[in-house]
C-alpha cells in the first residue's frame, strides 16, 4: 500500500510538472472563422497543439468579434493577446515595409530561403516589438471584381468613373493614384451589406474567399490580370516570445515554416476550385490586353512601392532598406 501511495504521489507530481512546463499562447484572428484564410490559421494551430503537447499550446480567443480587426496588431504589441493572424496591411502605419510583401511575386517558401522573411522579422521586432513568425497563405493574388460589365477607353484601359469601388489599405494607392478611383473604405465584415444596399458595386479581393463571404451573390465579373499578393502572417508579442522555452520556440517556428509550404499548395487548389465554381455560377472573366495590361500591372507595383518608400523615409530608421526589400520580395527576371 505504501508503494501504491508513493506511486500515486509521483504520478501526480509528474502531471503537475508537465502542466507547469506547458506554455499557452492566446491568439485572435482578423477575419471571420468561415473564411478560408482563417481556416488555414486553425490548421496551423492544430499542428502546433499536436506537435507541442506538453510543451506549448495555442488557445484561440476569437476573431474580429473579440478584438476589432484593426485593433488586433496593437493588442499583440501591447500584450493583451500573445498572437495575431492578420494582414500586414492592418498595421501599415507602423510598418510600411509590409508593402514589399503586398507587391511580391514570390511565395513565402522562396522568401524564407532568400532571407526576405528573416529581414521582415527583424523589422517587426525593431519597429513594433513583435516576432514575425510566418507568412501564411502566400502565392494568392488579387483581382478587381465588379457587379456590372467593366468599361474600357479607346486604348483598352479600365475606366472607373462612376464606379462605387470599395477600397482598403492594401490597394488604395493603386486604385486612387493610377485608376483615379474615389474609393469607399470598408472593413471586410461590412462589404456584404454594402453590396446588398448598393453602397459599393466593385471591390478588390483575393482570388479565393469570395464564395465564403457570399459576395458572389452580387459580383458578376472578374477582371484579369490579377495583381499583388496576400500578406497574411502571424505576429507574436516579442516579450512573450523571448520568454518561451527554447523547445517551445523551436516547435512554433518549425510548424510555421512547414505551414508556409503547406498553405501555398492548399490555396492554389482552392483557387482553382473557386474559379470553377464561380464560372459555373455565371461569373464572367474580362481580360485587359496588350499595353493596357502591362501598364495596369506596372502601376499596381510602382504606386505601392512609392507609398512604401515615402512612409519608410518618415521613420527614424529611414528608407535605407528599400532596395534590399524589393530585391528579396520581387523577382524582376520573372517578368
């Protein structure tokens, strides 16, 4: 009986030590949980919780209903939550360098290999006090989606006069400085009702997720070519990150790197499925051609790079990293 008691005490002690050793990170996500990008984040969380059992776990506290999507980056910086999955564009005021990712024609796999992701991580740490853990769901670009058939001038350029175009921080430089559009800024969560009420009749959005958001109930045309890249990533409060055990940090980083790879392939498949479903439902694809097409793509890139350089120059760190950022995130030889 004495041995049984001692065995029970030891077992209880072991469990207590395990519970103490396990570290839990709280997390929120920018978009509604039904959206494919949020589902991708949930997959990452599941992978961490499986690999990190007894060492590190992620506890998801909710999405924009828990903390407003534009307040989330500040919340992780200030330690209100430990981790946020969000577009870099949602904290562009603090870190304009994220535009290198917005305009990128590379995937996270490539920028992880060439040192671009490490560079972005260091900038996050220095400017915001957060760890940039990983660039998820890369390799997906944006299209312009419209309710009505798009119109073009005599040279084949897109005409936007009279278009009620929803904008946001990702592509407003392109929409206003090149297209000359008067945009109506709206968060993702308000676009459905805005389309329903006719407040907007066009929007930029990624190649996937339109069906998840049900915007295809109102939008009938997809304009090609696509432009930009998603800039969704996970940031972690830097003090919290540095306070984790080496083992916990290794698990989180290794799983993040693997998810960067996995999400590229998964979302390419999803894009093809979404395009097929949309076109079966009546979505029409309209292509810009020739010089108009080339100018459209060049403008998307150059207007956003100009914005990035200008905002970088206003910061005490300056714009000295501008050229290196462009080189890490854009392959000019791919044109």
